[in-house]
């Protein structure tokens, strides 16, 4: 039978046993080499007969000290101390945590001293450059070096710092009820439940009657710049003002978050009318989407601003999340793409409010910023106070008016 010897695994540490006679013999050899170097003025000794490396005087002193400590441990039957560099790591962690520099383990260190509770004893270990470092009585230099280490900023055992909480918007004024603040009515979808509809006749709004007249003239003139741009995408299809529906969404985020307002502006009785389908809580989102899809089914010309990239895909995603069939297939005219082709190199940017200010010549005062709209809606659902919902509805209405105004100001494709 073949006998197999078990091979030691890589990385296994073994405790070495020392013979006092062998240790004494090695010490004598090292002392002889050290004396030879001293007599030679610190120069290297003659080439050895074996492949041993040449040692400097400092290397021999360190090795001599190491052999002496190992001999004392072997004679006293002590267990091996911590591995190389362990004492330095413990010292660094003790200084980082604000300790006194004493070792947290009870075993003996490399110099033979016990670490726990021995802050008064001088515990020495071999440093990374080969010198000795005092741990019990830490010098000012060692403390300065230890405190200069980078602090621990993350750890599973450390408490995590909570991000600063955003201050809730301060309510100024009395409690506002939505049904009394705006002119609207509750609508009931046959399958999806209740929502809130705000219908606004735009003939009473400033400059909107002129926009309605200009828009009607652009559609009546077959050679107008608007119809030339529409024909470049829709071909020979003919459209009338009654076919147009403008759409703008207000959502609670940018990714998979519920939407709460679908604004639509349509042609009604020779003028423009805004119809806003509002979800008064999160449960009414499906009804608001369903009511808008029913309204859009009566039109075949959809106008949006960045709708091809955001509004229409977002509406389709939220309809799928609520189990609503999405059969909306009108001709889609995205004004953002047209405005970029015309004014990209002229204006600072092509955002809707930049175009409104520079192209339409109108500005807004007291408008709620778009980034504050999600928090304002969440506050309305939580408290029922609609003091900011009035601003959101006004913001959505002005966006729709700007879409119609931009359509009347588009130049011909050749210009």
C-alpha cells in the first residue's frame, strides 16, 4: 500500500518550537558576524560560502532581538504572539477610536508584554520600516502620526447618518377646499371610478382669443407654414382645428410614479377650452387616465411638448399599471422637435418657458416651479388643503396655452 502524507494547505500557520542550545548557537554565530562587521568599519563581510544574504548591522540587531524573544517564549512555554503587523493595526484602531493606546487583546505581544490593561508598560513592536514603536507610553510623534490617519466614515457596525429632511412647505392662509377653490365637477368613469374635471373656457383669458383666431387661420390656409410642417410628417392628411387635442401631464416623479393630472385643450364652439382630469387621491389615477383616453378618442391630431419621449410613453406605462387598454393612435406632433430645428442655435435652450419668453413674448409671475409640484400634490393628498393645487392647475393651463401659441409662430420649413 502506498502511504500518502497530508500536505499542508497554503496559508496555514504553525507554531515553531525552539531548542535552547540551538538558539544559543545561533546567537553566538550572529554575535560573531556582528563583531566582524564592527571591526570592518561597517563594510560588508566576505562573500559567504552559501547563498545566504549579506546583512547590515541594523538587520543583525533586529534579528538578534527577534531570536532572543523567541528563545524566551520557547523556554517559558508561551503561545505565539500576534502575527507581524497585528500590533500596529491594533494601535491604529485604538487611536482612531480615541483610546489610550493599550492593546485590546489579552495575549502577549511580540516583545513578551501583556496588552490588556497595561497602558503603563512599554509594549514594542516591529514597525513597517523595521524600527520599534512604543505603545504603552505613546510619544507625541507617534500620536500625531496615528491621529493623522483617515477616519472611518462607513462600517456595518457604525450608525448611519440620516440625510437632512426637507422642510415641509409652510401653509400660509386658511385651509382651502378644492371644490370651492376651482370650478369643477366630479365625473364617474363607467369602469374605473371617480375623478375630478375642471373645464375652463379660454375666451376669457388674456391673449387666448387672438391665439384661437390665428390657429383657425393657419388651418384654413393650405399653404400656411404650420400645415407645411404637418404635411412633412403626416403626408397628404388634412386636419381641422376640431381634430386637435393638446396634452400635458403632471406627475409625482420621473420613473414609474403615479400621475395625477392630465391636461387637455380642445377646440370647442369656435374657441379653445381646457379640460383637466385630476386625481384627488392616488386611487383616482385610473379614472383620470380613462377619462382622458375617452376624450382623446374623439380627436386624431395630438400636440405635445416632448411627448414622444416623455408624456405619451409615461401615459402608456401608467395605463398598463392600472389595467387600462391603450388604443390611442392619433397623429402625434411634438413641438419640442420642431422648435429645436428652428431655434436651437438662437436661444439659450429650448425649454418651454424659454420659448414662451423669447418667442411668444410672454412671462409668468407667481408660477409654481415644476420641481415643487410632486411634493405639493403629496401634501394635498395628505392634508386635503388645496392651497397649492390651484397653482398647479394654473401652471398646467399655461403650458397648454403656450403649445397653441407656438403652433401659430412656426416659420415655413424653408425659412
